[in-house]
């Protein structure tokens, strides 16, 4: 994979439960078949959306794609984005 950098997960994002079990296995299979459809959103060196997708990409052997929060052009803070 091209991006082996470790990213921390934003503390607010950790309040949401991780996807596990069959749902996670299904996500891995889908990423293997279709690639990563929605990029992982980061702010600085923190993941603010997509920590499960990042883990699934690693498990599937698919290079993750990232987008920086600032490039989304949203009128909210990263914390508001996480909550919404």
C-alpha cells in the first residue's frame, strides 16, 4: 500500500462504535470487489471519518484514499462534521 502512515482517530469519532463481525467482513469483501468508494476524511493527522474503512482497506489489501477535511468546503468545524 502506498500510504503506510499511522493516523490517530479523533477522540469524538471514537464515540461511535466500530463495525465488527459479519458487517466488517462484508465491508472488506466489498472493498476487495469495488475498491474504496468513499475516501477517508482526515484533519491534520487525525481520521475524522472512515476509521473502519481504513482498517478494511488494510485487511483487503487495497490502498486507501484520503481527503482532507479542509478541501470539502464545508461551513462547519471538524467536530461538527463528526457529529453530523
